[in-house]
C-alpha cells in the first residue's frame, strides 16, 4: 500500500521537475543557440526601422542648414559685409538659383527668428514624446509586437510622403510632428523583438516597400505570444526562426505550460517609478544626465555649420567617430566604476564643447572642429555608459519602463537642440559653449547615483530594495 501511495507522488514530482526543466525561457534560449540565416533575416527586418529613425533625426543637419548666397546687384550688396536682411530681395539670390536646398531657402526663413528656423526639428522630437506617451497607453495584448511595428512604420511612410507637398513652414512642421509620433515606438518595438532572437521624400517610398517585406517575412515575438497564452503559436514562430531545432521544439512543446499571465507581467508599472522614493530619485537623476548628454549628442552636429567646415565631411567624420565608442565603452566598464566613468566622460565632453567655442572665435577652425568631434564622441560614450548603468540601477520588472524614461529625456534634448543651435547664427559658435556647459553641469548629477559595478541584477522592486539595504549596511560597517 505504501508503495502504491508513493508512486503517484513520485510521478508528480518528476512531472513537476520536467515541466520546470522545459520552461519557456530555457526552450527559447536553447532553440536560438545556433545563430543561422533565419535569425540574421529577422534581425535585419526588425532592425531596419532604427536606421530610418536615425536618418530622420540627422537629416536635419542638411535640411536646416543656411544656404550660401551671392549678390545680383553689386552696387547694393557685398557678400562679405552685407546683411542679407538689410538689402532688397532682388539684389541677391541663392547659389545655383535653387531655393530647395534647405528649409530656410524653401520657405524664406533667412531673416526669421532662431525659434522659427529650428521649429521643424523641434516639432519632430516633440512628436516622438507624444508618440511615446500614446503608445504606452495601448494595451500590450492589443496588436502584438509585429503588428505595432508594421502599422507605425507604414504610418510614417504615408505621412513622410505627404511632407513633400508642404506649402509653408507650419504645414511642414506639423507633418514632421505626425511622422515622428511613431519613430520612438518603432525603435522600442524593434529593440524588444531583437532582444528575443527622414532623409528626404525619396526615403519614404523605400520605407513603404520595407513595410511589405516586414509584413510578409517578419515573425511575431515568441515571448509575447507565450505571455498571451498562445504557446502553440510561440513554438511555431521559434520553428521559423530556428528550423534546425524543429525536432527539439516538437519534442518539448508538450511539456510547456504557460503559467504566466498578462496580469502577472504587468504587476509593476510606471507608477512604481514614482511612488517609491529611491526609484523616483534614480529616474529623475538619470533623466537629468541624459538631458545634458542628449543636448550634446543631437545639438553638436547641428551647430557644426557655424565653424565654416564642409557639413558633408563633418557629418561623415561624426559617424566614423561613433564606431570606436562601442570598443571603448566595454573597456571603461571593466576598468573603472560606473559613476566615475560617467562623471569624467561628461567633464571631458563639456570641456571640449566650451573650448570649441573659444577656438572658433580665435579663427582656429581645424582645432575647433577636432574638439567638436571630441564633444560628439563623449556624447555617444555617455549614452552607452548610461544604457548599462540603467540595467543595474533598476530591477527587471520596471527596467523597460525606466529605459523609456531615459529615451524620453533624450527626445526632449533633441527637441531643444535645434533652437539652441540656431543661436549660432546670431552669436557665432555660442551654441557649442551651451552644449558643453549642459553636458558637464548636468553630468555631475551622477554623483547622486549609487555605484553598481559588480552587483547582481534584481527581478522585483522588493529584491532591489533588499539588495540596496544589505549594501548600505555593509558600507556602514566598513566605515
């Protein structure tokens, strides 16, 4: 009798262990262990929206540039000494006689305020802020990762094509606002999908073609399907991503039990970042730091035209200097503490910006341009450092939300950068000093954050609070 009683108990225990062994996380990790052609295809399809977004952000360097002009009536004007706003329009003309070179010449903004000249770029970034808030209100189970990425990208394509027909600066700025309402979201959704596995009007038809390929060949997020209780569909998506492990997936799918629910996954929300004092303090400090870094990262390329260098060459070099940052950042993370790396980097970047202002006034163009590259380089390093710092500062349950707040701070900085950069038209290169001062001054707020190097990652708010309490107790004991 004893043996008969214990046998079912033993069987239940074995079933429990087997079910635990074949949890969805382990199945996902094992099925994607072999990096093949299917995974590469998904990465390309899902990662391309980030490329379109970055093109739309940095194309403003060219679309907002102040075109060169020449005199038509030399008795009334001299390009070297005349103020374009103080002479009749008939006495001068844009070089090559083409006024579609930039927004300034297209809509006659040569004598407008810095606010109006920077309005299109600012509204583009403000649109990303509104888009982030709007998309955060959409229920997670409404469309899914793939459908949201498809519809937001298609919306940008349609709106972007309509920008070509803008008749004045206000319509142009409004359409830029609408187009950008989905930029931040496509970047976030593509990041989510990848984690589990506007240049001109000519860009947007290509974007529409991309939408077709996205709809036909991209797969839905397996983890999202699992959280919706659609385990069979999740396994089918994994088979498409990793056909080499099809046999393994078929054998383990019968053991997979979906015990997670949407309610459990959303047990923590944005509210927890504000009602807990330590989380609110960290969120606020991180946003302040990223505001300063974002001003430098987005603003310096816009202000480089004030140094009187070729803007095409300058932007190419700005892109090149970003590449070493992905090699240098891991070295800094390994050799130095998080807090000191952030503070020192901000001070170096801020000093570079302010020195760039001084040297440009002295006519040392080449040296000033080198310092502009250094300031931009530090801005990119700062973003890389803070991306890692954020992971260690917040537990898993609110990490995505905290990352969204970081991106929102960057977007706010992007909205302010064009207006500040336009100041350089009135006071040459002053914007470099402002960007450098913001990066250095706001970067010092990192001293208020706790050091996290070598600490373990937590999954819940309670675990994070317990870990911080133990750490503070140990530090007090050492003192």
